[in-house]
C-alpha cells in the first residue's frame, strides 16, 4: 500500500516543529481591549455611584437638621411639662398667672396698671 504524502511533508515542514507566529500585535490589542473594558466599567460605576453619593450627603444634612429640631422640641417639651406640673401643684404659680394674664386680684387688693399714654 502506498502512503499518501501529507501537506507538511510536501512543503518540507516537519509536523513536530512549532510554527513561530508573531502574536505581539494581538497581545497588544488584547491588553488595550481589556484596559478599555476596565476603564468603561469604572466610568459606568462612577456614573451610577456619584448621584447616590450626592443623595447620601443631602440625606445626612437633613438628618443633622432634623436632629437639631428634635433637640429643640425636646427642650420645649421639658419646659412645658415643668410648667404644667407647676400649675398642677403650686397655687402661687396659678395666682401669679391669674394676676399677670387675666388681671385678677384678691377681693381686698386694688389693681394699679401702669402703661404708656394711648394704650
């Protein structure tokens, strides 16, 4: 039986030899493509993340403002509770408010009001 010559034997190339292909341009293009992909991914993350950072900062400022408002309301609440307790337990406080706000006096007292002319 006659053997059929292969293409590599006809060209004088042994099948065990490796071909030396210049792949440096492909390696460079692969690196450039990978780098561009990473840059694109970072830009995309930045585009999505920066508005969230701004929203987070606005919310933090709102939290600080609301915390201050809560503290002010708690101080006012404590003051009003003390005033209520004082009105419930101290008759002198009730008498003072009746004199100042309602202009009341005891039956044996005379009320003298000082004011500017024309009032």
